[in-house]
């Protein structure tokens, strides 16, 4: 059984037991930043930070999804879109309130590895992949389910819903994850007459990316608490 098969098996079990509910209504980053700490404080995750002697940390974001998601006409390219959005959100959040210390590996570089070196991609450990990409860490995300429509009303009402699993690996490790967790996201209802699904898709993926990014970047309140201790 290759690395990808083992990963899917592990995540299937993980998702069944670990379901961490997403944040409240509203996709905007500003809205998230002004919420109370009880909503922003992730119970799980791994906060990316430079190791001793370094000023920056490099992270590669990878998103995968099963065929039943990717072959859905409304889902085409959703894995790459979410991959890019998570990286952008992590970079954006790390700039608040100070200069960014997190560099995201260009998604096109990750994609080239997938296409040009499938043997490494399918058989190497995540630690080896991190090294090949010049990353300190890999944030590995797998979508288990994803929908942009409310299940009770068919295609009349948009309601983003997703379940996924997340693992973090480092380049100096033995290929075992530093942390693993499940995440579930359920967005408010939106009428498709006011927001067509192709536009809603972008809004919801932006929200989902922000939810994940918050688990791996120190948010504003955490940073301010640290400053008061100095």
C-alpha cells in the first residue's frame, strides 16, 4: 500500500472520530479578527513559527480530494483553488500586526512536482516532499465531503458544508505528522437568486480557507497577549 492509500485510510478513520466545528457566520477576515477569543482559539492545530536562529518559516500547502468531489461540475479545480486560498490566508494573517514571518511555497511549484515527479509524490514521505519543495512544513489537507447547496432545498439555496482532515509535517521529521485533526464547516443559508453558485463557491472557499488558516497562525489576540508579557 503506497503513501497516498495509507493516508486516505488514516484520514477516513480520523474524520470519523474528530469533528471540529467551524467558526460562525461571515466570510470576511475582518469579521473573524473582531470576534471573541472563545471562537478564535483553536483546540487543535500547529502554529507555524520560525525555529531558533531563523526569521522566517516556509510552508507548503497541499489539498487533495476524492474523485466523487472533483468530477462534480461545480467542483472542478476546487482542490487547487482551496490550496491557493489557504496559502494566501496564512500569509495574510501572519502580517497582523507585524511583518510576515511565513512564506508560502508557490502553488505552481507544488503542482509541478505532482505532474513531473509522480513517483516522489506517490511514494515519498511528507518530510521528503517538504525538503524537495524547500519547505520547513507541509500543511496537508484532504476534503472528505464538500457541498455548496443546502441539502434540504436542493439547488434553490446555497449553504456551504465541508468535512476535511488536516495533517502537519516537518522537513526534519521521520514522515509522521506533528498534528492531525478533523474539521467541519457549515455556513449560513444564501438564496441562489441573490448570489449565484459560481460566486458563492468563491465566497465559501474563502471562508473555509480562513477557518483552517486560523488554526496555524497566531491570531491578533494571541500576539497582543505575548507583547504584554515582554
